[in-house]
C-alpha cells in the first residue's frame, strides 16, 4: 500500500527547491511566502490523497474495459525490451497522453473550469506546481498511465517515468532561471512551461506537453520566445482557498449560461 502522504519526499523537494530558487531566481523580487502560499502547502500535503484514490478508480475501470482488446503479442513484445528502452518509450507515450488530455482541458469549456484552478497561479514557484484540481489531475494523469498499463510496460520502466515526471513537474513551475539551451526542444524547462502559464494573448493555448517540448513543435503549439513572461494567471475570477477551489468548477458549471451578447466572463483565455 502506498503512503497517503509521503512526508519524506515533501521535505526533500522543499529542501532542494527553496534554496535553488534563492540562488538562481527568475523573478528575484518574489518571496518564498508569496500570496496564497499556505493554500498551496495544503495542496502539497493533502491533495495527493484524493488524486491517488481517484486514479486507482479511473485506471482500474479503464483497464477492465480495454485490457481484453490489447493483443498478447504486443504486450509480450513490449516486455521483451530492456528496461531503459521501455522507460524511453513509456515517457514518450505518457507525454502524448498528457498532451492530448491537457489540450482537451483547455479546449472544452466544462473541463477548463477545473484546469483554471491550476492556471490561477500568479507567482510561479515549486509550490505552485501542486495547485491542481483533483478532477483535472486524475483525468490527465490517467491519460498518461492507462496506455502504459494497457501495453504492459514493466513496473521498473513505469517507476522511472513516474520519478522523472514528479521532479520535472516541480522544476518546470519553479522560480528559477535554469535553461537547457541546446536541448530546450527536447526537455521541458521553466522557460517552456512558464510560457504556458503566461497571461499574454500570444501565449494562450501553447506548450501543452509535460516533458517533451517537441510534441508541441510537431503539433504547432510551441511558444518559446527568448524572454520570460512578466505576468501569469487568468483574468477570470477564481476563489482563493482549497475548499472553494474544489467546488468552484462544479458550481460554475451549474450556473445558467447567459444569452449570447450578454456579459459573460471568458471561461478561458483565448
Ligand atoms: Zn494548462
């Protein structure tokens, strides 16, 4: 049974990223205790519990539905490969799943209500990475994991992917100016993902991949100019506290839609 809250991992991540953001800050004026940081600590500690149970349910049901359609020869071929090759393939397949789900969460107004919680981040840092609505995270992560389990990737290969994903997802949100200049098309960096969160019209609906920017390059959704964003977030109102953010997408979805022509706040940047 997995730990509901992995306090050791939380401590290690904090002890690495807090000093790193002080040593190599992107926005040097930003404080460790910036606005809403305590709310994001709550996400860091407790949101994972909801996500883990949700993922078990969604992935379990999805596997029951699709497992019988996957040819045995295919899973045998996947498992016959060395672990390092499986890990590379798992990373690629999982990030394609992530890209598609993430793009859907931007494109479909009902899904955007959940993803807007993550995009309400106005000061990017390692802690802000954890502000994700459980529905958003459960479905997006399931889109990454279901193909890996369906194709029969080994536990070791999936674990390597999970470790890379966990560290990189914190890193790409962090307030650091670390870049991968020659490899910036291959490995997602703060430069790549900060632009995804930028509140600038030309950056809206860009950089959907979690780890592999070339997926956006191929799909025509890459945006990485040689500067960094000044402003992050969304213009639409998003409540500030965890319990409010949890119910907000459901309540907003239940509100009657105003007739065309009447003032309706933009559901998403477009
Ligand atoms: Zn997004």
